[in-house]
C-alpha cells in the first residue's frame, strides 16, 4: 500500500466545570507535542470562538507523512502522557483521520 499524507482532526469537549480552569493548560499541552514528536508535519490547535450549543471546545488539526507516522504518534510516550491528562478534563474525543 502506498503511503499518503494523513490528516488527524480531533474535537475536545470539556467535562462539566472544567473548561474555564483547564482550557489554557490543555491548549498549552497540545501545542507542546510537536516539540517532542519530530514526525508531526503540521499542527494547529484552537479554542472554539462561537461557543454555540453544538460546538466543541477545542480542535486539533495535524498532519503526518504516512499512516505509520500517525500510528507511531498515537503510542508515542509524550502523546500517551497527554492522553492521561486529557481523560481528567474532557469527555471522550471525536476524531477523523483521512488520507490526502
């Protein structure tokens, strides 16, 4: 199978009462990951600005050179450490991964 660039998009929704106290920390932890994982090709993180009823609180859009790199990212110790924190402040995430 030929490798293609892969996009990884994740939506985060804070647990009740966690958004205001943990928003900046969550974003900071996400933005630190590219400095720890050198095979991330692009990485954008942002907080929702409309805060509509159907909005998620934070979105991540990242890209990788291959599916293999995405799979390595998911088990990288820095990502796994982030996920442990994430579970304390957010509902289960929603994600989409696709080739471009």
